[in-house]
């Protein structure tokens, strides 16, 4: 079975963005990137690699835009204690993004709490994971 092991986020400030995910989610820096196309950091939770990349020119940067109905939209992180996780990510600078579907999610046995992080990337926190993740 295939497993998601790598997600990349483009940014204009890789150091600040990396520090947000280190402080806000407890990720660890596992490497630095400096190639002809990009510079930045590799972070990890021990299972997934999160690349924080500042692209050096347009061609490798081409993928996302403002509001998008296709492409990477958000990513989710399973947490053990929602209150502690919410306090931590907000202290790192995330903004809570109330979501109108929360009641429907609760009926399915899972609630995602959404936050906006650096560069407008949405991050979901959940105490119960998602279908197929256990």
C-alpha cells in the first residue's frame, strides 16, 4: 500500500515558516535544502517529511494560487490533547478558522479544528484522526 510521506509548502520566508511548524506542531528539523530550484528546510514528525521551500524562480514554483478548487488544500495532524494542541499552535501564530461543518463532523465521530498558518495554508487538528488512519 502507498503511504503519504512527503508534503511540500512554498513560502517566501522559509525560516519563519519552519519555526512556525516546529513551535506550533512540535515537528523536528531534519535537514536543510539549497538546490538550483529552491532553498528551505525539511521537517518531520517521524513519519511524514514536510518540506518548507522558497523557490528561486517561476518554473519550479508553478502549482498553487489564491482560492483553489483543485490542488493541495490543507493537511491534517492527529493530536493527543486538543486543548493543549490548540494553545500551542495559536501561540505560534496560527489563527483559528471556525468551520461550518463541525456539527456534521461530530456526528461521524471526528471533529477537525481548522487553523490558518503561514502563507494561508490550512491545518486541521483532530484527536481522533481520519477514516483509514488507524
